[in-house]
């Protein structure tokens, strides 16, 4: 039994020699206490108390001493297996906390020592039998509150991290989420809870996710209760736990703002300079978005205008534009504007607009503005040169046809070319684009004249209402201008002459006048067309650059038969670069092929005469034989 507090002396320690415990719970969840029976022989200190019969002198007793327990490990196990190292309190209570991943035997020794001088502790050895138990799973909540919007499709939330089955010896256990929902009717697709592994900084981490879809127009706050359960042992009486502590998260479901919408008349027609137009019932079926947004204020605005056809830009098309609360469209077109346009109208409420909210939508309608008349302005005559190659591309003349005066505001649909008097003159009939570009593709080697008629075709328009003609309104057929007569003249093309020649010439210094017959051969005036058959070809020959080494007493010249004549100045030798050009006496119209050939370059090399530079020896004997060496270049 425990001694009275007033007794202090070295005493023997008796206690259990084997203690069986189970592995401690998750760290910091409390200490495991083991209490043993202790026996102590009492020694009395102080001025009173029985003394030995051998001593009949009542003397003063020894001073009271302090007692302390000392615990040491005997098995060589590291202190790291303990979260709290074993120790014994003065009332005999053994206290310690084991690391959750340790199980097995720990041999230890406990000694009791007093505070006297040279005190020798009394020690008892004991063994801890640590039995393995199933540790509860753990996880950490990422955030307690989430906010989502309705009807935005499937979402995935990461709500937990560092999920663990318990100890390191339980990694093969299967973990499952056990959940409760306080408000499950907000889901279009019920939540699916899962665990997945991510590698972060080289370490695998188990994450907890939930995947779900919120129902349209749903709202409210959902409380989700979460526990993590493994498939290990669960007998609490044996120290096993397979369920984590409970955690809660909340999901606030908010309705997103839907954009307002309306239906509009898709095709409107008006006349140029018609003044203010009022279209009743233009905007119908106006909705604010959802039934929960009926109190929102709605407004209309002009968002943009794009030109589809016509000669006028879309910018500044309207001098006034608006939609009344009853859906009537009121607008005025700027003066002198015509054509087909796409008009974009926005409808907007005063609800939130940050995604996934939306407070605006658009509708586009077509507006056709018809002018009153149209007249063509174009030259009456077009002169071009014949095409020699069958692969020659068509000729295009941009803005050949235009419309002037009030006609410039007309909506051009097409130019029609008809009544061609000489179709054989063309590889394909001439055409004109709505922009007024004329396209002509002459037939190869053809020449002559062709006349034709060109008409401007315009879009149909009505006096009032749309193109279908409202009750009481009159619509005209497609408009056409008076015909414009155009004559196209295809003139013969003068082709440049062709010939062959020698690419390299050689001469000797001091050779005098040179004549090279047949220097140019195979002379052709350009083509085999009849109008070039009688042409004469003349040749010119020039120095490409100032001659550094060769100058001429008689400059090079070539006669009509192709004979080259020249004379190099005495004492001249080196290289000269010459350019030869052939030119016929045909036309030189800048729109035709050039009547001159491209320059052909040749090289003339004049070789020097031999020169004696030295004689060795310079003096020799008058009689008898001898040898001399002559150097030259």
C-alpha cells in the first residue's frame, strides 16, 4: 500500500512484472494510463515513533527525503515509438503514449530513488505487450462553405485532403465516405462522393471530391455530414475503430440570373427618306428570364448594324431608333441611305451579369431600304490587246460601271450583260459584278470588235410594309436601268522579236577590223500572225558598263542579217560585257507586249600578243656555240 506522505526513506518497490496494453489511439487523443499495486516498507522520520529496544535514548529522527521514480527502456527500442515517453508519478501511476504505428513488446525498468546522499535505487523490470488495433481513418476539410449556382451542368468540389486509413500498416484498407444530406431536393444529379489520389511535391495525397448537378431554379443551403470508414475491425471494446470523427460542410445553392428574351419581326422594308417609321408589335413574347425575376426592369438598345448589300456603310444608318414598352419599334433612317442591313437589338435586365449570371440577350432582324431609281455611268468604248496564250487569265477592270447622283443610294443587285454581237471574240462572255467590276476574257489570238448591252438590276421594293405586299400596299417588280451600250475592241498585239546568238566571242590584240558572219541567227519578228509577217528587225549592241580593259576604235554593230563588226584599239586586250537587243518596226503601245526583246548578254575576250620580257644572258661570245634563255608573256 502507499505510504503516508510524511514518511520518506529508501524503500523497496514491488509491482506487476507484465502489463498488457493495446496500441494507443491517434496522437493527442489522450494518454493511456496503467496503474499497478505498489508495496512499500515504511520508515518513520521525525521526533516521534517507536525506536529499537537496543536504543533507550530518545533522539531526533532523520530528516524526510524526497522520492522519485526513474523509467528506462531495456530492449534498445528507440524513444521514437513513444509520443509521450513512459514515466511514473509518485502515486504509482505509469503514464505514456505510443506512436499509432507501433505494436510489439517493450521491456522497461522502473527504479525508486530517494534524495539521500549516495542513495541506491531499487529497480523492477517489466514488459509492455502492445497489441495491434485498427486505427480510425482521418481526413482534413479543405473549406467549410461552398457556393454554387443552379443549372450550370455537372460540377466537382474538392472538400477534403490528406485522407488516411489510419496507421501505416492499414494502407491496403478500402475507404468509403458515409454521408448525410439535409436538403437533397436541390440536386438534378445526386452527389457522388469519391476519393482520388494526386501527387503533390512528390507525395501521393488522397483527396475527397463530390460530383453533382444542381436542378434548374433550385436554391437553398445543403448541409453535408461526412465520415470516412475503412473495412478494418470495428470492435471498440477491443480498441478497434474503423470510422473517423464526423465533419460537416455547407453548400449554398443560388439561382443564377437568366437573360431576358423576346421575339421580333425578322424582315422589315422601308423606302429611302421615308421619315419616321412605327412598327407595331415588333417585339413580342418578352420574358424577364425566369419566374423569379418578374420584378426586374427591362430595357432595349441598338447593339449594331451590318451592311449586307448596297453602296452605303452601316455606320450612322439610323437618325433615331427605339423600342417602346408596348413592343413597338420606332426608327428613322438617315438621309440618302439605301441597301440591305442586319440590325442587332439587345434586351437587358437590371439583374447581376457576372458569370454564370447573364442579364442580356440579342436578336437580329433584316432591314431593306430601297432607293427610287438607278442609272449606269460607264465609258462607251473599251480597247484591249489580243491574247496570244490560251492560258492567259481574264482581264478585270474594277469600278468600270458606277451609278451617279441620286442613284448612288440605290441597292444594286446585279449588272446583266446581254446581246453580245461577236461572241467568238471571247473565251467566255464578259460579266460585271455588283460592285461594278468588268471581267473580259478574250479568246486566244482573236481580234476585232463586239458590242453589248449592260443593265443595272435592283432589289424589289414596296410602297409600304414588307416585300410580300401588305393589304392595301403595292409592290413593284425588280427594277432595271436603261440599257448601256458598250463596245469592246480587241487590237492585234505586237510580240517582241526572237533570235539566237553566240554567247562568247574571242579576238586577238591588234587584229584590226573584225567581221563575224552569222553572229545572230534564227531571226523571227515575234509571232506567225499575219500583221507581223512583214516586220523588219534591227539590232543594237551596247557595253554593259564602262570597259576597264578594252576600248574600241570601231564600236560593235550588227546589221539586219546578223553580222557583227568591230575593231579593238591597238594595244588593248581584256574582257568586255556586251548587251544585244532586237527591235521590230511594229507597234509600241504600252498596253501591248513590248516590241523590243529583252537584252541578251555576251562576253568578248581580247587576247594579248606575245611579249619578250627578258633574255639571259644578254651578252654572249662572238664565236663558238652557246645557250640563251628567253622569257615572255
